[in-house]
C-alpha cells in the first residue's frame, strides 16, 4: 500500500518557519510604527495649528464686522452692566450677533466651531464666560465696566504687533486644568502679558495667561491688523504685543454701555 504524502502546507517544519517569519514581520512593523509615530504626531499638531490660525482669522473678520456696524467701537473682552450680576464675554456677543445663538439659551451644540481650538481638549462654550479657548488682549481692549475705557479703531491705530485674540486656558468647572489653573487665576476670555514669569502650562501661577498648547510650546495669536501667526514663549513676552490703550472713551455710564450694540438692549 502506497503511503500518502503529507501536503507541504501541513509540514510542521514549514509551519514553524512561517510563524517565525510572521513574528519577524510584526517586529519590523512595530519598529517602523515607533519611528513614524513622532512624525505623525507632529504632522497632526501642525494641522491643528493651521486650523487654529484659520479660526483666529475668522474671528478677526467677525470683530471687524462689529466695528463697521457700530461706528468703529471696539468689542471689549467683557461687558458688565452695573445693575446686573452677569458678565458677558466678547465671544458671547459675536455668537449672538453673527451665529444665531440666543441669550439665556444654554445649548453647547450651538457653539461656533471657530471658538474651538483643535489643539485644546476642553470644549468651548459660547454661553459660559470661563469656557473660552481664546482670549482677548486685556491690556489693550479692557473690559466694559466702571474702571475701564473703551477704545475706537481710529484711536488705537492698526499695526501688526498688537495682539488682539490668542490661545487661552479654559478654566470652567469642567476644565481638566481646574486644579492647576482655577477660576481665581482670571477669566480665560481675556489674556495679558505674563508679569515677571513664564506663561501656562510652563508656569501655573500667572493670571490671565495665554495657553502655549501648540508645537514646541507656541501659541497662536490674531493681531490688530488682521493677520494671525504663532509666537514662541519668549517672543510673546515683548511689551509691544500688549501695548495698553490710554486714549479710550471715558464715558462708562450705564446708558453708554447699553448703547454699544443691539444685543445688549434685551438684557
């Protein structure tokens, strides 16, 4: 009787060799993945930075539209009516005026995408003062209350050095930074020049700090001339980027505050 030959596929030696070869290929793939992962992460961060700059430019367009509609009156970082307890961030004003959001309507899903930095893990909310991803230069544009002046476009003058809007630190109750950067550090709807120290997250002690969350510890900023670009930590600490406004309008009466824009009339 003739002995039936074993098919090569079922040959034990061949099978053993195939498994070794498979493990070898897997090891090579793992090594290549480890080599490529940093490059892929860098590419992803670069793409996020580009989208962030695009967001800032669109915010700049909305801010310029506001000025055109309200006789060159600048939108300030925070608006507070003396007879009311609530304060309203500049992003809330833009959301109501140009993005179909309604006052007292708390719906996070309606937050305009341009207010969400793609490099930030915390979600922006148009209706919560402390949940901004972007803040306004508080040195130059201030807040609308009894101690601040309000500038107009022709008084401040346009230039490419003064920061208008930039990356900020979300510090609402749901923020992942709430322990390192609580609300007591300042509202993230505003940013200002770090006073005598490095900004967040390098240093957690700076109030109203910009947030350096992009490639190589950089932050993106919209400038007064409408351009947007990234700045490294040391570049951002130059005073020319935060020049304070000293020639603003001095009338801070409630009647003047209410006349700033239509969206305040319903408050």
